[in-house]
C-alpha cells in the first residue's frame, strides 16, 4: 500500500517567498485560483491568501467542480512522485492537465 498523503514534506522551504510559492504550487486548487496566488504582489500577500483559503474552503474532500459532490477524502491522497501528490502536464495538443492520485474514491 502507498503511504497516506502528508501535506508537509520532510524539508519544506524555510524562506517565506519560496514557501509561499511551494504552497501555491502544491495545494489542491483550481488553476484559476492557483494563478491568482502566484501573481500575488508579495510573499506576505500570498501567504495570507493561502491561510484564508485553507481556513474557509478546505473541508478535507475533493469535490466535483460542477455539482460539488464529494469524490475523495484528503487522507486518501498519496504522494506519487518526489515533487508531491499532484502533477501538471501538457499533452501534445497543448492542453494543460492537473492531476492528483488517491488510494480510494468515495462510492
């Protein structure tokens, strides 16, 4: 069995700018919101927005963007690469895909 996802890695970046960028890149977010975070004018602004988002929007479930049905639980997320639980890739047609891996989905 893969190990359960642990959000904080063994060696997170210590410097605020690097940490705020790492957090924006690794939180399970819609691409539009991730872009807004990465465009923040400073690390302080980005970290404040990330904290606000975590406190108000994270209910520990991955939800469908259309119907909001819960699809999977955060504790079932697991790290599938050295970079973290998620991956972003571009296919041969230029479409960008953001993916994460789960050990199980809700029925």
